[in-house]
């Protein structure tokens, strides 16, 4: 499993919230701040290069075409 990034400090997170124009109630903002490290792990996984096409069996094996 990927390592979690440290959570942003409340001040850093408030700055990010202002920069993106997101205005949340304090309880929701704190919940999002604490969830942020988990979201970063998810984004890191999505940005990671995928397997090469040769690793996909659908691209490697094909049925022969019947010729009439």
C-alpha cells in the first residue's frame, strides 16, 4: 500500500480552500483536510503509468480470421 502524505496544516489547508474558492462549514473543512492524505494516494495511483499494452491479453491474443 502506498504511503500516506502528511496532512496539511490547518493554515495550509485554509489557503488552498481560499485559492480554489471553496467555502465549507468548519466541520466539513476539517473532515476534508483529514481525508486529503488518502485522496493524494488515490491521485498518485491514477497518475502512475499503466501496464504496457503487451501485458493485456486482449491485445496479445486474437482469434484467427476465417477466410471464405
